[in-house]
C-alpha cells in the first residue's frame, strides 16, 4: 500500500486502474471467457472468480487533503472523509476486498465508520454494503440503486446470474434528486445524474476541498462501459460529462469511477472523445450501415492509441455506442 499527498504535478501521473468486474462479467462474455479459457477451464461461478481476481489487487492510497483520501485497486475508486465526526466512505470495492479495506480504514484512526455512499448499483462499487452496515454505517444511495440491487440481472450466455442482494445489503437511506451532509468540517453534496452509465448514478462533491467523485460516469484514460440494461446510453454519458463540466473548475480534483485522479482538462478530453465517436457511429448507423460494417470502418481509430488500452476493445466500445443510439 502506498500513501502520498498528491500535488498538481503528480495529478496526471497517478497509476491507472484495472476496470471493475461488472463490466467484463455482465457485458462482454467473450473477454471474460477468454481469460479462463487460457487457464484451461471456466470457473463454476464466474462472478465469484471475477470478484476474487479483482480483490487480489493491492489498495493504493493517495492523500487529497489532510482528511480526504482516495483509495484505488480492487474495484471502483473510493474516497474516505475522515475526522472526529467519523469516517464517510464513497464506494467500497468488491466483496472479498473487505478485510483489506477495513484494515486501511482502521489505520486512519479510531473513529467509527458512520456513512457509506453508493455512486451507483454495480457490485464493484456497492458489494460491501452489508459489511459497512454491520460496522454501524448508514448506506446512502439513489432510490434507483435500491431498486436495481433488489432485482435479478441475468447473463444467460455464461449462466451468470446476479441475484437480488440480501436485505442487509440494501441502502438504508435513499434520495431522489440531492442530499447534503456535513462531517469533519466538510460539506458533502450528493446529486443525481440522469441516466448515463446506469439510471442509478450520483456524484459526490466535497465543497471545501474542491473534490468530486463522478463514479462510472467518468472513465479516465479508457473507453467507458455503459450499462444499457439499466438505463445507460452514450448520449446520457455525454450529457453527464457536460453537466459535470459546469460544476468543476480548473483546480477541481476529479475522481473517476475507474482510472487515475483527473482534472477538468481530462474530463473535457473524455467528453470530446465520446462526442466524436458518437457522431461518427450515428452517421454510419443513420445511413443504414449494420453493426459489423460499422466496426469495420474503425470509427474510433483516431482515439485508440489514447483510449483503447483499457478493458474494452475499440470494437466493443463501438458496439456499445451503436446499440445505445
């Protein structure tokens, strides 16, 4: 585990992260299957196997302020607000990472964990809700997160089933549009983001520190996964980026759902990439071109060197964009 106080010069050097298991397991079975085919056999429980693989990543710690810390590694990025009022945690990694996460949280002081915030419903962000509740925390999320966690989500091609979570893993407090908290001398603003990555997304803004967690509405340095099955779309992702750009400034430190710590310039680049790819794919689809031929045209080619080295291949991202237009 590393522990540093980030400077502006270090901002764009932060190590990028592996993407969450939700992406691979739920949407791109060919990518997931390939991993295990190379090992000789598919796991009996692919979701459990992906959780274990994610949990093996070390937790990296980056100091943002004296009482605000970003954690990365076994799932989506996490922010911890720590102080005499207790620990307020935004997102919580995959389930098997709980022991390591709790160790890191305990190392920050004896204050109890009071609050856990879900930026959205996916398990690489909300998997440890029950553990946070058992630790005495309230779990706050958008009302749609509670709905999605209460449903069954199935990927029949690989026999992957995401069952409703137990009652003790559901959020204890929900909101529709916004919610404000005060803790440790910091104002924490939660705001609903209309359907983009999913229909459950919220941002978490720390007003004094000028830090914002955008969840999976922002993938820094990689093509984004968009969960069309729970309300996501490319146009929604672009609208979310536009909305976020209006509430940040050049000094805001932006925590993406996946990828290194970012700033406004990085978010702008992400937004501009999505717009360009959307427009190219829209033009081809509107002309009647089917998906396979659209992929053959390589509409992402000019962006692949910068954005195509994440967990989604360019063709997979084109497929997402095409299918959500």
